C-alpha cells in the first residue's frame, strides 16, 4: 500500500514523498498492516487428495532422473574410471576421486519427483519433407577466386615455413593486414 495522505497523529495533509509529518514530526507509515487473508489454508506445495500421489523416489524413473537400470549403469561407468586412471599412471586421480565421487554419485542417485500415471504426450507426427530447390551451379568467378585464394594461402605457408627471414616477415605483415581487413569488413558490414 502507498503512504497515507494524512498524518495519523495530527491529521495534516501530506505529500506522497515525505517520511515525516512537517507539523508534528510523526513518522509516516508506508505500509499499513492488514488482517491476514488466509486462516491456515494457504500451502506452499499442492497435496494430492485422491488418485495418484506424487512422491520423491530414487528407484522410479522421472523426467529428470534415470530409472534403477540407468543409475546402476552410470554408477558402474563412473567407478570404472578409477582403475583405468590408475592403470594409465594417473595416481593423483586416486586423491581426487573421493571428492568427485561424492558429487557425481550424489547427482546420479538424487531422488526425482515422480507423478505416477502422468499423461505422456503422443508423438508429434513428422512434418512432410519439402525437398529444397536444386542449387544453381557456382559462379565461375567465385570458383576462380577460391582457387586463387587457396593457391596464395598454401604458397604463403610454404614461404613462411621454408623461405628466408625477409620473406617470412613480408608474409606475416601481409597476413596481419589481410586479417585486419577481413575483420573490419565483416564487423562493419553487420
């Protein structure tokens, strides 16, 4: 509720943005206490009165957890990492494994919220496939550009790998300039 428009102590009319009465200096209450709306009938979680009763379970499959078979397989796969790591010579894993095991196994065996008889949606029928239009053959100029670009790129790599120092510096400088040009061209086009 907003602040009162009149002082409760002296009755002076008050603007909306004051915290104290200007005449008697009484504090202005911003929120007036009210009577409770509910008499114990307000709950935080819905309770089932009949039919299926939702519950927490480690052994039933839920939308966010595996069933018992999946949990056992996941546990065995996780536990199989210890001998494999030790066989590979990773002895630090032996010290880290207990900490990781608490977290991972706690997640695998966490209880899930089960709603028995929950209605599953029928599978959505697959949309009819629309074949895309055949692509036109690539433009000759684009093919030529790609062949030239690849040739220049491979040549620059060979010069950078096996050429003299001055040629390596020139290739590096041209690559940096070309990269900056491509970056800013792509950035400014957007």
